[in-house]
C-alpha cells in the first residue's frame, strides 16, 4: 500500500507549542497555594487545572493536526476525538488528585508525572485513530521515542514544579510540560506514515477540518482566557506558597512590645507539606537565595522567610546573627573556635555543619557564648 507524502504548516506548528505552554502554565498555576484552602476549594481548583492541562494537551494535538498537509481530503470521527479529550482530562485529574488530595511525597510526584506522560501518549494515539479516509501507520522506534520522552519530561516537569511551589519553578515546570506535549506529538509523527482508506468507519459522526478548527479555536480561547485570569494573580507579589503557612496570619508579631507576643514556632515545608518547627528545636538558620533553610538536630527544612525576616523574628527569641547568611541558637552551640579573622560555631547534634562567624561578629559571639561554653583558639 502506497504511503502518502505529508508536511506541516509552520505557523500552526508554532501555535501548537504556544498552546501547550499556556495550558501548562495555567494548570500548574491554578494548583498553587492550595494547602491554605478548604477541601471543596481544592477539589474545584484541581478540576479546573485538570481541564486546563488535559484540554491543553488535546488542543495542542489538534492545532498541530490542523497544520497536517496531506494530498487527500480527510475527516475525523467525532466520538473518538471526544474520547481522546476526555482521556487526557481524566488522566491529568488522577495525577493532580494524587498531588493535592493525598500526602505528597517524591514517589507520588514521580507517579503523577508518569500518569500525565501516559495520558499524553494515549490521547495522541486515540486521537490519531479518529482519522477517516486515511490511516496512520506507526514505526516501533517512533512509538518508543515518544513514550520515553513523554514520561521523562512529565516526571521532570512535576518534580520541578512541585519541589518548591514558587513562581520560578512553575515557569520551569511549564517549559518542561510544553516540551513534553510538543515533542511527543512530533516525535510520534516523525515515525508515522499515512495510507489511503477507501471507506469511513462509522463509529460516530464525522467532522471536517473546518468543524474541527472551530472546536480547537473554542477550546484554545477558553484556555487562553483562563491563562489571562491566572496571570493577573501570578504576577502579583507572592504573599504565600503552596505548603506554607502565612507568617503574618499564623504567628504573633514578635516585634510588638506585649510580653505575651512570644515566638513559639516558624512555618516550614517538608515534601510539599506545611509544618511548624518549634524555635527551641532550631540549631541555626541559613540563607538560601530569597528564602532560608532551617536546621534542627535531626532535620533540615525549607522556610519562605528571607534571612532578614528570620533575623527580625528570631533575634528577640535569643538567636544571634553570626554571619550575613547565618543565624544561630546559642543554646545549641557546643563550641566556638577562632583562628585569626575566621571563626565557626559547632553544635551538640552530630552531623550538623558548622556555622561560620564573620569578623565583625567575633567579639559579640565571644561575649555571648563565654558563659555557656569554652571558647578556644587564638586571636
């Protein structure tokens, strides 16, 4: 059977990639900061994100298919085409449900990525099965490459987007997701050929390219409209993060003069879940970009406070800033060592790295720690 020559419209190929990026950004942004919402609100957000991501997968595929140039007239089976859209939305919904309605662990994040990758693949091949008057013939290499690419890039996208739920990671995750959907389609198409079929398989009513274009335009319009709505919130300052407790809403203002305003715990994250870490359990706090890492005797936690906020809140609780990037709890310090202009504090807990002490803080540290421990080393 003779294989048909085919090509693609470059403009529609580019548009398909934009649709994939917009859908990925919209879906990942809609699920941001869900831990602070009620269960019903989370379910609604997950449902909307599933439609955005799953619908975006479908829209990207059929925008690209509208750009498919074959030397014959062809149609689509409406029932199979609709089924491909529902498959994508439902598989994304399962993945997002695992991420936001169950305990989120690294394994769950990986499983969610695999599910979405599989959803992209299934949607693609089911959608291709809807072609009428021509039939797609696949090569094993094209199927294998597209499968590996789908799963690998989706796992990467979810690991990045859900490792720390901030704007930067959502953007990187969006790029990975968009690349996954786009690459799967065109890797699969590179290993696909088309042959003429004499008759239409009447599984459902047939729709022409023109009718399909209207459906794709409507779905893309809905996704882009949601994108614009989400962007307005995304571009505003980040008051909170997914898995984070708002410090202003949950913790007392330690700068107040009231003796009752005592800082007891600080908000941190662990595997995407929000937790409160008791101040008494903290050995030291280290700056990490615009955020901080909180070290206890046994764990290290992520905190959304910048080091300046940590200093403001923890110094009244007895902590000392020993370096521009380090804030220590003196009661956890076992030893202070000074060697000329360099100093460091080591802690009672085994396995904790020492905290460096800057030259300008040396005398204050020696005076403060002298009643607690023996300071050693030569000036």
